[in-house]
C-alpha cells in the first residue's frame, strides 16, 4: 500500500470531520513522515482485520 492510499484511508474516518481542516492536515503530514520512517521503500502491506 503506498502512502497516499494509507493517508486517504485514514482521512476517510469520521474523527477527522470533528478535528477540522488544519488539525487534519497537520496529522496527515505527520503520519506521512512516520510512514516514510517505518516503510522507507514507500510500500506497506495492507492487513485486513476481522473479529
């Protein structure tokens, strides 16, 4: 999963509607940095959870 897909998924959660524009942009920018640290090749494996 590329970073843009990961960030789009995160940004689709309703909690970001409560935060508003600037806090959401700041969080997603920080998340992009964390993603780059953990996945330096730019790709993460997507895991589907079930309960």
